[in-house]
C-alpha cells in the first residue's frame, strides 16, 4: 500500500538495501556468464564449432572434442526423466488426491528428504549398492535383448543405466513437489464441476492433470534441469568413458562429470579453456531449461486467476 | 580474485607476524598427503610457532598453484615438464621426499592367488589388445593357474592423478605403441576401460567387477588389504611391490641421478628394483620473495629428509636412499633464505 506521506529514512534504506541485494544476485549471474565466456576464448578460437562435433578427448596431445559429453548429459537426463516423471506424478497425485489425511504429511516429509541427501552420498550408495544390482540385471539379460543396440555391451554395472536410475531418484522430489503444488492450484470449482457431471475419481484426476498441464510440464522441465547439472552421483556410477553409445550398459561421460574430474589437474591453458567452454555450455543449457520451466509454471498461475474471477462473476447456468 | 587472495593472505600473515608465528601454505599431490600431514604436525610439535598447511588437490593442481604463486610450495608425483618450468616466474627446484609404488590389482573369478605380469602384457591389456584372461600371453606368465575365459574389464582413474602418471610412464617405457597412442600425463586419453573416481573408486570397481584389472598406489593397496600382482622388472625378475623393492629402484637410479632430481625411476635397473616406482617431489622456488618463509621451508625440508624419514615406514612409504638425501641437502643449500 503506497503511503502518501514522505517515506521515512529507514524505509528508504530498507528499500535500497534489499534492492541492492537483488541487483547483486542478478549481476553475480551475469558475472559468472561473462567469466565463463572470457576463460574459454582460447578453446573457442582454436576449435570453433568443431569442438562440439568431434569425439576425441586427449589432454596429452591437446585434441579436445566434447561431443561425447553433451551426448552423455542429454541421454542420461532424458532417461532419468522417463523413469522419474511417472513416479513423481504418481506421488503427487497420490498425496494430493488419494491419500488419507494422516498419511499426507509423512509422505511429503520423506519425499522431500530425498532432495536433502547429498549428491556424493547418492554416488557412494550407487557404487556400492546399485551398481552390483544393475550388473546382476545386465548379466541376466536374455540373449534376444542383448542383440539390440540398447542392451549391447559387456555387463559392467557402471554405465548409463546406473546413472539414469540414480538421477531419477534425485529428480523425483523436485518434480513431485512442484506437481503437487500445481495440482493443489487447480480450483475446487473445477473438481466439483467434474463430479457434478458424474465423473469418477480417476476421471476427475485426469481433468485436474489436464487443467494443470502447463505447470506439470514446468515441473518435469525443472527436474530435467536438475538432472542436467548433477555431478558427483553421476560421476561415480557412469563409468567416465568419453564415448557415444546408445547402449544403456555402456560407460559414458557427462559434462558435469568431466569438469569435476579433470578441472583441478588441468594446468595447460588450452585444456583449462576447453573445460571452461564445457562449463559455459552447461551453464547456458541449464539456465535456458530453468527459465522455460519457470515460465510454464507461472503461466499456470496466470491462467488460473482470470478464470477464477470469471467464474465468480458469471451467473449460475440454469440446467436446460 | 588473485588480488583478493593476496590481500587476505597479507592480512593473515601480518596477523601471524604479530604473534611471531609463521604460516606456510602448500598444495599438490594426494599420494604423499598422509606422510606430509604427519610431518607437518610433528614439525609443529618441535616448532610450535611454525604452521604448514597442505591441500591435497592433485599433482597438476600443485604445479598450477606454485606457478601462479598462490601457494608457497607445491607437491607433485610427476616432475614438471620443461614447458611448465619455463612458464613459472622463477626457477623451481624439485626435492624428492618419499618413494612410492603403483601395483596392478585384479579380480579373477575362481582364483585368489598372485598373478605375474610383464610390462608389455600390461600395456597390451590397457591398449585393448589383450581382452580375455586366458589369453596365451597371460597364461604363459602364469603356468599352473587356471585362468578363466572371462573378458578383461580395464579400470583406470577418472580424474587427473599422479598414480596415472607413474603407471603411464612405466607402460610408455616398455611399450612404444603405448607411448605413441596414450603418452604420459596425469590425465590421458584411455583407449579402453571404465574410470573410477579416486583410488577408492578404482578399488571398488575392481573388487566388484569379475574380470577387472586396475592400478592403485602400493600404500593404498596395503592399507586396504587389496590383492595385487607382481611385475617383471628390467632384470627379468618378477617382484611384488614392497618398501624394500621400491627403495631398491631408487637406489639403482640414484647412481645416475641428475642434479635437478627430475628423474623417472620406473623400469629401473637392478635385481631387486620394483619397476613401477616413483619419487614424489616438493616444488620450491630457488629465490622466493618471502625470505622468512623460505628459511622456514628450507629448515623443514632438511628435517624431513633426515629425521622425518623415520615416520615413513609406519605409514607405508619407502624412505629415500642416503646418497639421494646427501645430494638433496646440497641442493637445498642453494635456496636463497635471505
């Protein structure tokens, strides 16, 4: 509420102070972007677009091609999404629509607890618990499946499948919590309308999902953005081999993992610039995905409010 | 950023100077970190006003940091190359401190005994030319062992590591193809294999993957009771790495030690020399600007090379041979301390 009296000095200070922090944060992001750009110039000038089209990563001879990393990042994140989205949506639907009231709080608590577990702990759990299980699974694959490119290769345990499973577990709490909020934002009038028209429980839920579709897409994309940047858990179970392979069993490499592994030892300027270039692209991709996902989530909010206003203003419809 | 650090360091040093304490920062190899930590704490007991901090960030990181002068001393498992030394703003001296070895570890289903390897066989395994455990090349070295037909899963380090440097240094010496295709560095383009993060990552992968082969530092293998194989040395004997065989490798190389100590002792001559051994070096500027820190560090290194060596065996490091220590003390005297 804007006061017509002159603002007190401490209010001005408050406004300016908080404004400074806000601007500081934005300029920090801009500064990071600028530094990443500046420190990757050597590599950009030397390799140009070829950097993203070649596969050889050889620090000894100075040949750097980052295509396997972007492949590994995108492939692992997409796989993680495929596994996590149904699970997260299921959790969100169950908590918001189906579960008894006394169960909601503990379920929410445990789901969010997954988000609090440090990444390295996921990595250690992955390498000591998940990888042996995945290896047994890989060894037990029937021969008919083994001939497919998706399941080819020696059964190592570490590889794309383990990384995708660990990533999906890490992504579930983010997607499910946003999906839950988004489902809760579906107006009660919509649900009551559906039931009034004779919808079953499941049909009403489907209606709610359809209504909240932009928000759910946003939630899924947020999970995608999370999966793209995940480092420690992935590097411990993915096998860290820069190769492009469709096979779930093949060890591969992601952008975040190569940065974590090789950055502190990279003394040669070209090597360092190549790594920073990878970091810059990862930064840009994650930023873009997060912006798009936020836009989707906000657009649901904007879509809901005008409709609620219209519904309140419109007269009740007489049944024919 | 560097200026901020310099200001902060200056304030810290000024604060330290007020109390008479000397604080020195160093960074580098992870391999000698346990013995360095022990040394720094023992030295601090003898000289309570001297505190030396060490960050084990890796050999490459250590070289990087001392070149940029963000730390006073560096530590590396691999000597600096000529290019790296030229890039430094002053002359950097290398001082070998302890010895270590790298051992081949493996996991063969159905066999829990010792395996014998030669350098060329290990190189071929890591080049992807030998792919099964019952390959004739391996069977020939291990007659009487029933090797299964399991595929060999090669495991190596994911991140840059001095252990990788020593391993590749040895394989490049015994296999010209390995030298051409892979080369020697802390981080290389591995032809085959999966990567584990850290020594523990490699050990975990090998212990859980039937048919895997990998490499670890000797001390790591001893402390974690990991089974390792023996390797044939230049004299033709198959030796398991141990404190004695690693020291023998250094003693043999010590006879032809260059004055700057930048020598590789892999594949050393001598009957008892373990072929995959290496020094690890402390890196110091010959003429640093801070003379007080220089004097402190020079005194510390002298102590570490003489009295400090007695702490090595307990931690599993091989102490330096005496003739190397004598040469180093002479080189230490050339550091400008005032």
